[in-house]
């Protein structure tokens, strides 16, 4: 990912946008990375992955995997209230 200084990004906005349509671009402000510019297609992919946890787990390729849990046999700690 290429990093653009803010002043360069302003001066070459068209080039920045064309490049960001292919691969995300970073813009720095005062020497620190500030934002990432990405294509609308990539943005929409990121936004559509916001599934409820249950749905995400059901659609996981590991959904049919069996998991065995072992209970820790150590005694419970006493807590002063």
C-alpha cells in the first residue's frame, strides 16, 4: 500500500483515486498515517461482512467441526464481597 503525504494527495487527487480503485492507498498527515482510501467495491465488501455472530458461525467452513471442551477440575476461588 502506497502512502501519500496529504499535500501530495491534494495535488494529485485524480491519480490517487485511480490508484485506489485498484488497491487501497494511505494518506499521512504530519508524518503519521491518517486514513485509507479504497474503492467503493472494497468498501462494500467490508460493510457486508457485518453479519450477526450466529450467522457468521453457521456460515463458517468450520461449522461442522466438533469441539470437545474439558472442565477445569480445580476448586472455585473464594471472593470477599
